[in-house]
């Protein structure tokens, strides 16, 4: 059935978050969901048959933003940033 039918049959999305949209879309596209990504795959919104044929893959994704090293900022750059009044 449709998501609406599943909700009417007793399912709900009270625990769902906007953060769940991206992981759910990645799963629907057959992509690996980064293990450090916020949110979750809304499996309750997907058909059980589809999930059986397309299990959610969660793992390390090369280049995922949270796995990157933070940029290095020189002391000169830090001082310039501190001089900006809205960053006080």
C-alpha cells in the first residue's frame, strides 16, 4: 500500500525528522548511507517487499564531509576572523 495507507493502518512518523529525508533517499537510490550521517532510513515508510530486495546499506562513504579533516587556519587568518564584529 501507499504511505498514506500504512499510516491509516496504524503506522506513524512521530519519531521522524527532517534529518531522515537524506538517508531515506540514499537508500531508495541504492546508495550506501554514511555511517556518521545524522538521521535514519525511514524503513517504516517503505514496502516490506522492497526492503527485502533492497536492504539498507550503511557504511563508510569515501569523501563524506564528516570524515574529512578540518581545514587548517593560520594564526593570521584566525586573528582576521576574530576582528570581525559578528564573530565575537
